[in-house]
């Protein structure tokens, strides 16, 4: 039996079943209606409306500037397109860290105004109170450990995290804590594959990796990176499934040429 093939919609419980049966979970980001529709129809399990929208949609250097209103706009656009996947929306920087009441209010806004199924936030013990409060309102929470891009100014770089024993030990403690608090899953970003595998074996909830090797329960990539729309970003962990930048360049150049040469529109393309 294959759990994900049997079901019409993906829920947090189905994801748990998938882990239990050793079925890998496939997750991608999406930020708009048209892309989300294609990604959902192709059979993805989880769509993450990531705060990476700050980079790939808005062109900011980091994920810090994107606002809660921006994330709600992207989240609602994605939800309108999706029939099967579980939709998770990132809580943006500054909307959950210092104040658990604000974390709950931000999450309620996301759930009410987008129709998404869950929220994701970055961090472990330092955001414990926020996680407890969000969960107490019945809102499913996905954690995010390892490289947490909202803390880029603390780390200084986007290099691999938790290579040293002390940081690896803290990451494991945080993973255990996220499970104990009741998170339904967690993302682990850019840590050694061996450590990520140990975490996935240690907890019962699904661990979704990005740059964390194949020993975890599922994988996530940023859609624009894996489609080759964004050519500037090429970390070792990224597999490009398409070269959409070249395809778009070719199509736009052909259009410009057809317009300039009076080839477009032709007789059949007018009224
Ligand atoms: O914002 C995002 O796209 C993410 C993924 C990289 C996991 O958090």
C-alpha cells in the first residue's frame, strides 16, 4: 500500500503515516496561484508559502523585509489554487519571536485570511512560548532548525550549520523539544547529512530536509531554484530540474523579433 496514492487530500496525519510507512514526502515552495496550481496538480505533498518570497518574488537580499500582509497575499493566492497538497505559510520575521501573544495573532491572521492548513516558524527553545500558544489555538505548527535565514545577521553567512559538536547537540535538543511541544513536522536546513538522519530517526514526526542529505523523511526545494528560473543561486544541494531562464529568454526574444518584423499578429490572430 502507498499512503500518498490512496488519499485525495494531504493532512498532517497523512504525513505522519507516510513517515511511519517509510514513504518520502515531497515539498516545494510556491507563492502565486498559477504556479501553485501546476505544482499541486503534479502531485506534490506539501506546498510551502516560504518567506523566501522575499528573495525570489520581491528581490530583497534577505528574508527579513517581507511583511505579514505580504505573506497573507501570497498564501491566499496559493490556497485558491490548491486541491490536494497541505499548504504551510511561513510566519515572517518579527511576527512571532519576542511575544507569544503576537505569534498567536499573526498565526490566526494567516489561518483566517489565507485558508492555509499550518504555519511554519524558525527556531527551537527560544520560540517555545510562541509555539505553545499557537498550538493551543489548534493551529498546526511546522518547525525549522539548522540554517534559519531569518537569523542571518546573527550567523553572518549561509554556510552549513551544526558541524561542531556543541551546535549539533543543541539542534538535537531543539528537535526533541519541537516534537514534545506538538509540532507536526520540521524542516532542517543545511546541516551535515549524518546529523539530519540521526534527528529523523530520533523523532516520530516527519523531518523535511533542504541541504540535509537523503536520510530524512522528505525534501524541500525553492521552486524557482529547482526550475532554473533563478540562475544566480547554485549551492551544492540544489538539483536543477529545468532551465526555465533559458526557455523564457528564448520565448521573449522570439516575441520581440516577431513584433519587430511585423510577423505577429498574423491574419488568424486578429478580429
Ligand atoms: O522560505 C523558504 O522557502 C523556506 C525553505 C527553504 C524551507 O523556509
